C-alpha cells in the first residue's frame, strides 16, 4: 500500500479557507446544508466545489464530487488532499468516498466545521477501509 501523503500546516489552512469560500456558493434551498470542498492536485492546482441540490433529490451532487469532476474534466486525475467544510464538520457521504477512492487511497481528507476547526484528518483509507477501486477490477477473477 502506498505511503499516505502528508501536507503542511500552511497547505491545510489554505485548503480549509478555500473550502469555506466555496461553501458560500452552495445551492441548497431544500436542505440548507451548505458544503464546500477544495481539492489539491498532485501538480499543485486547486479545484473548488460546492453542493448543488435539485428538487428531484437524485440529481443533487455533493461538493466533493463537483471539485473532483471539475479536475477530471480538465485532465487531472492525481490528487494529494481534499478539504471539506460543513456547518458541523460531518464526514463525506459514501458516494463521495467511493469517488475519492477511484483517484487515490492515499489522498489526505480534511474535514472541518464552518469555523475551520478540523474534525477529521487522515488518509481516505480511514474513511473507506477495504474500499472497492480500480485495483479490484484488474485482478484475475476465477469463474466458478
């Protein structure tokens, strides 16, 4: 398993501040639960995301996936860290954890509340142990 990525205090602060700013752009008229995300790519670029709700609920997309999909749509697929800011510092949903898994188990995940207080920081593997990712699809599977 790859060694987890470490980030500096300055980078952590920058990511949390950017996620707080992204959170202010959230479109959440139904839940009123604003979420912002700041994704740091391996080449130092920053991609921001906010949650965008929909009256039909299933088309709603979380901030974490917005940031990741923005980066991927620009050709970037290697990420070092993501900061997620919510009102109460809750961890990302299962769907977002699965999307993060696709692009790196060693990614640092920082979760903070609206005031910027960190409630979790660690590798994605702590939030999604034994996650299903590209490696599982590349293994030989014996057919019964």
